[in-house]
C-alpha cells in the first residue's frame, strides 16, 4: 500500500513538472525574445524534479520542490543569455548602419546577419567587400567572447546562370565569410558553411531588385538553451 501511494505521488509530481515545462515552451512561442529563458526554465524544472524526487525517495513534495528550484535556476540562465543576445544584436546593428546589412533575431532565438551580395560581394565574385569588415570584426569579437556560441553561414545566388556556376559561387561566398572570421580568431570548428545556390529565394527573380535580394549570405549565431557549467 505504501509503495502504491509513493508511485501515485511521484506520478502527480511529474505531471506538475510536465505542466511547468509545457507552460515555459508556450511562453517561448508567444514571446520569441524570451525563448532561452523559457526553455531554460523548462529544462531546469525537469532536471530539478528528477533530482528532488531521487533525493526524497520518490516523494511528490521533493519532486515539486526540485522542479520549482530547477525552473528558477534555468529561467535565470536563459534570461542572462537573452540579455547577451540583445546586446550583441545592438552592437552589430550599429556596425551595420549604412551598409545594407540587416541584423535581426529569429523566432528560435538565433542572431541572424543578412549580407546582400550588393553589400558584400561584386557580381559573380566571392571576394568580400571591405565595407563589411567592421561588421564581421564585431561578430568575430562577440563569438570569441562566448565560447558556447556556434556560427552557421549559408550562401545563396539568384536564379540566373547555371547550377554549375551558382552552387559553387554560393559555397565560395559562405567560405569567404568563414575564412574572414577564422582570420579574426574564431575557431573554425565552431563554424559550418553551406552553399544553397538559387534555393529559398526571399524575393521574385523576375525583377532586378528581387534578384539582388536573393544574392546574399546569411549568418546565424546560435546560443545554448542555458549557460554550460
């Protein structure tokens, strides 16, 4: 009988934990800027519950207390990371003024730097335009200061020209950005690159303005759900 009560209490506790984690994820979906905090709270709740339950011999009270403590710790860690992301975004936006480069935050809480080819490369070339060096310098500095960040670089072209030209060109443009970041001290193992050619256009390729928008390099900086450690 005692064993049955313990199982029931533990099940109820973990149901509370599941609700806590679910609420944190729903909040993250409705408030992208707080995604890391909400995710950290959810992960912390589950982890805290497991520790609390084990420490109390499976008692529901121990699991709930552990969940609440874990949620608080995880939420705080996520909040601090979100504050860092906002600061890094503002620094990059300041560096990008007047260049045509856009710096935004994605719905999944990554930093996105969009470099149109007209701003970063000459037509048909993978050589970086020196005017974007200050932006990449700022990006490299931020990544170096935060060793848990990872960088993804994706190159694109418009739909003119053949696949034999477009795909290597998009790959070389992404590689040029990677080489520059590495030259500024970023560990190359933290960077991935991909050339997508004319895939995923952001505008119509039937106009000159649309084709210019599609010729681009996108840089994504990803953050962990909560600080390591």
